[in-house]
C-alpha cells in the first residue's frame, strides 16, 4: 500500500509539474506572440508613416516643378522662332544659360563681342522688353559682326547720332544700355516719339526711313543668329 501511495504521489507530482511547465510554456508563447504582434503592428505603422511622408514629398516636388515651369516657361534654343512681322517687344523665350550658348556658338561673332556681352544683352532685353535676336541682329546690321572701329571706339552699337555724329559712350555696357533704352522708349513704346508699331517695318519708318533694304538687312542678320 505504501509503495502504491508513493507511486501515486510521484505520478501526481509529475502531472503537477507538467501542468506548471505547460502553463508557463503557453504563457511564454503567448507573450512572444503578443510581442511579435506588437512588432508587426509597429512596423506596419512605420511603413504607413513613411509612405505618407513620401507621398507628401512627391506632391510638394510636383507642385514646385509645375510652379517653376509656370513662371519660367523657357524654350529650347531650337524652339526660337522669328519673322519679319514679329513683335519686337516679345523676348525669344530661352533661359540666360541657353542664350549664352547661342552666342557662344555664333560663328559670325569672330571678335567675340556678342558672347562677351551676352549676360548684359540678355539682362537689358529683359529690362527694356526687347527681343534678344532682334537686338543682336540690329547691332550686327549697324556696326557689323566684328563691330567696326568707329562704333567700337565710341561704344555706340546701333548708330545713335547727335548733330550728324556718333555719340560716344564710356563703356560697352553703357553703350548697349543706351541702345536698348532708346529702342524701348522712343520706337517700341506706344507713347514713344518715333512709335509706329512693333515690327521691323514699323521701326524702319523712323529709324532708317530712306532705306528700302533695312528690314531685309536686319532680318538677314537675325536669321544668321539662330541658324
């Protein structure tokens, strides 16, 4: 009997220990499972947050890109167009960087005058609402591609006269600005003294009234700039 009691007691102890171990094992597994669940949930939340941030940044970049295109709206050099009836107050539409490239590749600019002053020319055309190709074409027509000596020495590039003589300016920039300002204020502004319209033919009526070839001559120079 005693042996049976001892045996029964041992069985009960083993069973109890097994139940305890089983309980702790289940509890540990539950804890691990819950922990993993929390990790998964946290990871998922992180992924959602990252995706939201990414989408927000993409939207911001897209908006900025659209705004930049809206305000710059630059053409490429190949998209520049000219005509004899064009509005000379409408700029050619390229960026300053591309305009400088255009001047750098201008084969007729053998003295380097146009490329050297490309920054100034671009800024002046912006300030005085002039088409860059027209402005350069007029300079090339009046002073020549190399800028002849008389025009160069007096920094007078579109033959601005006073009492039958070329006016002298103190620097290339001053001379170029005088030319741009004159064209804007006197010839292409509606209340200008010599205003007749905004095309080459309109400007010719007062700028060079005795010439029947001036329009073709200036336009020919303009064509060489973009071809």
